[in-house]
C-alpha cells in the first residue's frame, strides 16, 4: 500500500448504537474494514480509534486520506434521549400551540395507553410575534420589531440556548421571518437561531414549524460533536475534509451539516441504502428490498431501478420510525427529503423480556455496545437477540468480530433460561426460538411498511441483507414475506460505512407554487426551476464540483385539488409539460393508493430540485478487492437448532472466502470478520457478482 498516491484513500464511518464501523477504500479498489465499540459519551472517540486502526491495517499514513464520509447518530440520539438544547419558538400571534395541535392523529386507534410525545419546546418558551402574512404573500400585519427584541431578552433571561422562528405563510413571503431571525441574532448573539424558511420553505404550517424546532433542538449537540470530531482527527494526524451523510442518501459538506443538522437525522441508515442502490445495477438486480439489521435497530427500504425510494417528510420516533401514510402522530415530524426507511427496535442488542401481561417482548430497549448482550460479560442480565442466536448455535461461542470481541455462550444460556424460558415454562432452545421469531416478525413489519403500504409486492423483489445481524436473519425474514431470493452484500457487517463511499453530494431545493396544474404558467415554472438550478450549481461549486460533475434532478409535488398531502412526481428530461405531468401523477397515484379520481383537477404544490455532485472517486463495487482478513472465518462443525421443536443438527462452518471454491449447501454457517450468514437446511449459498453471496431458498421444512 506504500504506492498509494498521497491523499487518495477515502474512509466511510458509520456510528451505530452498538458498533462504529470504518471502511477504507484505496483507488485500486481495495477495502479495509474495522469494527470498534461505539463510545456513547463521545462518539468521536470511537471514530478516531477506528480510523487509526484501519489506517494501521492498510499501512497508510494519515496524510493519505483524501476524504472522510461520516454517518452519525448524534442527531437522532439527541432527540431520543431528550438531550437537546433548551429551545424556544417564536411564532405568529395565535400559533404558539401548533406543535401541540399537530395533525390531531394517533398512531393506533384503539391504543388507550398511548400518550402524545412531549413537544421539544415547553409552552413557556413558545412566544408570539405580532405579524401576519397572507397566503398570497401580501403583508396583513407588519412585523413588530420591538416585540421580537423583547422576546430575545426573555429567552436569554430564561437560559434558552437555541430558538426557532416559524411564521404563518412564510413560505409565500419570508421577509418577516428573516427579519425576526436577524433581530434575534443581533439582540442575543449567544442564541443559535433557525428560521424555518432557511431550512425548507414549504406549505404546511405544523410540518415546517416542527422541522425548524428539531433543527434548533439538535443544533448545539451537532455543532459540538463535529467540532470535537475535528479535534480528535487532528490529534491522530488526519486533516482530510469531512462530509456528512444526509437523510436523502447524499452527502453534505461540514458547513451545511453545522447549520442544518435536521437534514442528517437519518444519516446512518441512509449510507447502506445509497450503497445498495449503487451495488444493485452492478449485480444486474436494480430492484431490491434493503434489509439492514444492526446492534440496536433494523431498517428496511426499497430500491427500484437503482434509485432509492424518497419521501419529502417523515416522522422520527422511538420503537418504529416510518414514513407511513397511515401511522402518524407518535413522533416528531421532519419536512425534509429522506430515503423512505422504516426502522424498528429489533437489533442484535435488543432486550427480550416478559411484559406485565405475560407476553414475550423484544426491543425497542437495547443493551447497545456497552454493556452489550449478556454474552459480552459486562453486566447485562436480560437476554438479547444476540444471546438467543448464541443459544441456538448460530454464532461463534467464543469470539465475534474476527476474534476481537471475546464472548461467553454460557452467559447467554443463563440469561435466556432465567428471564424467558423459566417464566414461560419453555425449554431453553424453544425460548431462544421465541425471541428470534418475535424479532423476525418485527423486522418483517418494517419491510411491509415500505412495500405493501406503498403498493409494492415484496415477492417481486430480492432481499439484500447486511449489517451485523442481517445475514443471520435474512432467510427467516424472507420466508415470512413469501420472498424467494436473498442476497448478502459484500463487507456486510460494515456495509453502511462502505455505502457512504458510493454516495453523491446532494443539495435539495424547493419552491412553493400553489396553483391548479392546468392554470400554471410554463414560463413561471421554468423560471422557478432556473432559479433553483443556479442555487444548486453555486452550492456544489463551493464544495469543489465543476459543472461537468453536476447533475440536476427535477420533480414536482402534485395532488388532487382540495387534498392536504401530495405525491412527488419526477420531471422527465424533456421538461415540464402540464398534460404529461398530470398523466404521470395519476399513474403514481394509482400505484400508491390503488385507484385514481377520474376527472378531478390536479394541483401543483411545489417545484423541487436535487443538485447532485458526482465524485470520480466513488467506490466501484464491480471492482472490489477485499482485505483477506474480512473474509476469514472458522472451519469445522457446530450443532445448530434451525427450527423450533426439531433436534439440533450438525452444520458446517465455512469461511466466506471458501464460497469462491463453489456453492455451500445448508445446513451451514458462513463466517466472516464482520457478520455471520445462516444457510438453513435445504438452502444453498453461492458466490455472486461484486463480492455478494446469493442464497437459493429451500422449503421451510427442508
């Protein structure tokens, strides 16, 4: 590796709830991987340790790093742990309670125990400004600037650290909102200020306000983390620029992430989906269901034609986070472009317990990476999904992560026996199968949220599994969904980090344009797109992309006249034509909802533009050369229980590298540094293109 050109290696970093994954890619296609336990108090500590370790493994000096692409859970964890800034809100008079009112939805009609999530801004710190802008952008009541200064003084006296400004109809005329933000910054320089029009100027008052508040809430935590990360990287000699993964699967520069961290709340999961979208065409499978199971959560997304499915809003919450049309009201609404990802609290570290009603529950609480599952021997007494897999024989009973993490299978057996088997009157293996089955059902539910609820049949798609636990559970989850084809990605356990190296720089722009589609002036539409194109090219030019490396993707939000929600319809390369867009909208509407409203007028709501910077150094999955250590695993046999009520059977232990010599027939366990692939009886695993493994499904009872 000494011959690698200085400043040409790129590093992807994915900070998960349990492990921090690091992947280093060299220009000749070689990959080096590392898994380090996440350091929750300061995630940057684990990031720096993992980068130092992977540089040593590759034999590279810190100066050889050209770029670091980073997926971070700082934003999401700040919300989940309610550890954000003391946040205020300045709203139009009469609208201070928009966060409380929301959309008056509940996630479950018959859940009598449900309670609405607490707003991130207490009512005492939700202040009103005297101003009013009409829906057409005209000024009804001028901004009371003295009142804004009084609000600044009050918030400072209260010890508020960050404030959001969200005025009614500021999407149509942002002058009042921008002026109020300027006054706050002038009168209280210590306050961090987020104006909703600076985040995403869109119609829908609640969603826009909620997004601005979330941005303000996580702003100090994200800024502090990124500053500390830069210091830790400098301490190990790495001065390369850092790009941050955004929720839409693209990268944004450090400056953008510091100002608008709300765009990176879904940062970590997006990396794996971006990688799968680039990997799919390389293996002639552009249509995929992405299944990512880590230590804390499991994620699902859909990729069609090599493009991830995107949404323009999603709800972030604990337990299951999903952009479902039908399940809202249990979390915090983010009106930002994002990959359509459903997430459930079923990871390897998810805790299994018996609830007050005597039912077995798995997750969303997690043992994380520290103390971790019971088998880690760090004090966890409750069993986890990892412990269930250990009891059943799926996992190496002595060490994980290529031997770097020592484990004790006896501790797993003790935890499952004491907390599940004995209370339910079950045998040890039967209890472990129960834990695994509950986790599998939860994960299948996440996949249904992005397929069945979107009008897609999962049986028509292949399941691509990755994450430390994805290949462990892939076949069982596929069977629950009636799927017949399972693929395991290369470097599966660290694939989200690898996928970040396949991402493109993406900046999103939106321009409200609320008019009936058939009355929309083509010249006005063209001018709107042209203005956004100029903004997008300027943003990417500032990050070093020349015009030849910039692609522009256009879309429009359309709905039937009178509806409150819309669908995003891509604009074809030959431009925006009203009749063509109406037809495209109705086809998408039918695919999504199963019907169309014949003869109903269609309304144009927003114009959208994605400005994409394509880096020449993106990872090319078709020419990977994996570090041999990443493909190493055990040889031999081990007793494994594949089915409840059936006796354990001897399964072959095969290192992943051995698949190059020919197919492996189940029952078998295929091991590598970063993950374990389960090949049940009747199934066959074989090497596929681009370092993937394909599992040919057998019958359930094979």
